[in-house]
């Protein structure tokens, strides 16, 4: 079992990665089991795929465990669903000693994390990511989030889990499209932090059937852990992880949540951000072409119906706007992200043309 | 201006106390004003009493400031009101750099704190307490809370403010009953931590017209700051601050929020907890009598209509229950609180008889 550590003082925690790790969870967590209530927060489909089996195993090992399901998709990230989960936790007899296992993708992780941060002023939780995107990104770093009608993740916290348990074998249960979506975030790590990794990914994508997921996940987790360790509160380097996300989030909002996957939207956002970086002479035309060609190796959804003005209005409401200034993530080179305060809304609007 | 420091590493902050401090807030905060949006969260009555004047002063000093009001009473601590405040923050153009001034009592502080902890994953806030209870207790230590239909503060976090600005002159605006309610919490500090302070308070209460509020507030803030500094997460000593609260919260829930003030309920809860401490031979009959007589110097509401079973059911759902074990706060002596795991629900039920 490989271990990567997120270094955050008394909030430090390990990321464990190994094929078929899921079934080892009872032994990994046995030392933490002192009779308290455990709750798996997941989706029914995932419970059927592996959640019920995991729960049986935990029960056999004397865990007092129940489960709560969330609906599929972004609708789960509402205050209504959040409130329902809190009520169910009370009904199940949860208290301050209870521990949550967030078994799912980004949505489950975001909601579970916000439940953990706010239930009786904070309880412990573990992330057990079941999508590629969650494995390499959302499960690490403690970001939690709930959407409001005004936008995505406008409610949330930074609240670190006790550990992240990554089982790459879970990817075998996912559709090609789901895995593809997550590859966008893997490309992101190469683009902002590791040109060698970027080159590797680009090459690996030429033969996606043989894509070395374990290797890619491990390196992506390493980069994420390093960045979070250096900047938990997203004041500096952690902002680089938003590469592709300003436009990505706005695309999701414009097309409607559920119409495009988060990872897909981020991939398209990275293409725009690459184009913007080229316009500002931060990277060369060749570099931007290499970025765009690599992203295009993923099969991405059509964006012919996007509404530029609507997207711009979402960009203006982005959390990365501080004091009215948009902090946009650009590339200074392939493998080197940077924050730029000089990207105009007009340039962002122009960049959307490359998606048509 | 007197300053007490809450020592919490990079989350440390000052408590400033001084008569008429309210009008000095612009100068105290001027260094923090770098053009971001400020928002006062308060109640309309408080805005009329001193909020609008404070806002004018801040505007004169080039603060970009708006306000949001909450309804009076415990109804403000709902997810609905919380959600409305978040929406208004977005409408006002708030972003991650925005800062909240929580101008009010415990309810305003609890909701504002939870807004601050969760708006765009956390923004800064200051507590400006306007009740005695908030000045000596709820504004210090970062506890935030929202109620659900299942109980009080079941949603919340521990999220420290940037500072607490205490103006004892505000007490002149309050009714005698409101001030009395807060005195219960002042007695608590003496009972759990400082027998000399307890004796002083008991004496001062004999001539309430001359009660030295500034002195009492300062000492209470000192004790609270010390305890929070030693145990931010309420794993140890901070639990002592719950003296009187297990039964107090249950009384509030049974009688209906708004029918009894929090401080009043805590005073009654302390009488029960004192009686329990005597039954368990932790304190003498004389000590318990001294505690009860001191509490009785406050004018407390009638509790002839309380329902013992309903109160017990609330006690069982208390946040201080961990792993099914209730951690009850008793006195080992007047001036020395302690946590006790051996207080039976039956003994709690018996203790309620002294309230009839």
C-alpha cells in the first residue's frame, strides 16, 4: 500500500492508494473503531456496486455502521439535501464521536465534507473516492461545498478529512465517459506543475486502453498533496489548481449541471485559459497547440450552444473574484501555472470562440 | 482600552473592552480596511439603536459597508434564514475578501459566525456583542450554530473571529430582564473557575443597581479567553463552560424558544447541576445552598409547567452525549467545575424537582 502524506501540522493525514484497497478498509480503520457510530454517505447505485459489501465487511469487524444516500448529480449539493442528511444522522443516533465515510465522487465528497464540518460543530470523516476526478482532486485538500441558486460552492468550508482511501480498481466499474472526464484534471496537474508528467500523459492518451491509471493517480495525488500542504487556505499556490475552472464552472452553469461533466468543463476551460495565456505572450503558440491537442485526445461534448454573455455573468460571480479583481490562472509555461490579475472579461469572452 | 488575548496560534485574536468602544470601531478597524466590502449582520431594532450610527461613522471613514438584518429571536437560527443571508451577501457583491461585523446577541453571533465559516469557504468576521451574555460568553471562542427541528445548535462550527469588540455602555440600552439573564453566565464563571469571583458576584448581586458590570465583564472575558486558549475544540476544559447547559438547553426546548431566555435556563440548569453535585457528594450541602441562594438573587421565570419526560428526551439528544455517554458538568467545589460520566438520567430527572 502506497502512502502519500498531506502535511498540515495537527491536521495532517495520509492518502492510501492501492488496487482493491476497498476491502482492506476494515483493517485500515480498525484502530480508530472504539465503539462509535460510523456512517457511509453515498449514492444508492454505489452502495449496490460496492457499498453494501464494504458495510458487511465493516459489520463483521464490529463496526457500528449505517448508511445514508444522496440523489445522483448536482442536485445533491443543495441545502435541502444537506438538511435531510443532518436529520438522518440524528435519527441514526449520531453524536460528536461519529465518523463519516464519504463513498462517492466529488458531489458525495463535497456534501459529506460539509456535513462533517458542521454536524455538532464538526466530526471526523474519511474520503473514499469512486471517480477518477475525486481520486486525484476533490477528495484531497478538505474543500467542501454546497450550491445555491446563485452559483456553485458558494457555501462550503475547508475541513480536512482524517484520510483518503484510493482504490484505482474502482475505475473498472465506471463508464469510459466518466473516466475520460477525470482525465481532464490529471492533465491539469501536468500543465500547472510538471512538464514531464504532462508529456507522459499526452503520450499515454494515444493508447487510452493501456492508460496507466495507477501511476497517473499516484503522481496526481502527490502533486495535489504537495500543493495543499504548502497552501491549505488557497491564498497562493493552491489557486493554481483552479486552472481551467473559472471558465469551466461558468460553462457548467450555462449548460446546466448534469449536461456536462465537471472534468469535461474543466478541460474546455483549460483550452480557453491556454489560448488566453498565448494571447498574453506567457506561452508560445506551439505550447498552446500542444496543450489543446492533448486535451482534444479526450472526447469532449459539443459546446456549440453556449451563451457568451451568460458565461461572462457567471465568471463575474466566481469565488476567485476578490475585491472585484478576477484572479485568473494562466500558464507561464507547460508545467508552470501562475495567477494573473490582468485577464479582462473581454479576453475571456473572446477565448470562448475557440469552443465553437 | 483593555485588551485580553485569546491564544490560539495563527487563530489568536484580541478582545477589546471599553465603555463607548462602539464609536471607536472605525479607528480600531481602519488598518484592516483595504477597500473590501464590509457587512453588518444585525437586527433592525439594534440597527436603530446604534447600528445605523456605527454604519455612518464607518462610511465617513471610507468603509464600503452594507447591512443585513435577521429576525428577532431563535427563529433567526434556521437554515432558511441562513440561506437568505447568503443570498443577500451575493446580491451585495460580497466575495472572499468581505468581512462581517456581527452586531447583536448570541443569536446574531451564532448565525453570523456560521455565515462567515461557510460563505465561499470562509471569510473573516468580528463579534460586536450587544447583550451581557454575548459579551461574556457567546462572542468569544468561535462557536457558531444553527438549530434544526431536532435540537439546538446541531449545525455549527468552531470558527474564530478576528476580534471581539465589547462596549459595556451598550447594557444601558437593555431591559433589566435581559441583563439579569446574562448574569447567570457570569455566575457560571465563578462557579466553575474562580471562587473569589463567585463570592464577589454573590455580594454584588445584593445591590444590583450598583453592580460593577465593567469589572465583572472583564473578569468573565478573561476566564473565557483562558479556557478557550487551553481547549479550542472542547475536548477537555472547555466542556466546563457547559455547566448548567445540559438541563438549560433541554428546559429551553421544552418550554419553547422565546419563552425563557438562554441565560435564565442556564441559571436553572446550574441549580439542578449543583443539586446533583451535592447528591454525588462532590460538594457539601452548604456549598450547594450558597450556589442556589446566589442564583436565586436573579429573578427567574416560573418553571411549574415543565414536562420531565420531554426534558429527559432532549437531554438524551444533547451534543455532550458521546458514544451514548453523557458528559455532565458538576462542581467539585465552588470555583471548580469537573466533567462527570456517571450522572444517570434518573438523577437528572430527580434534580428537576427542585425547580417546581
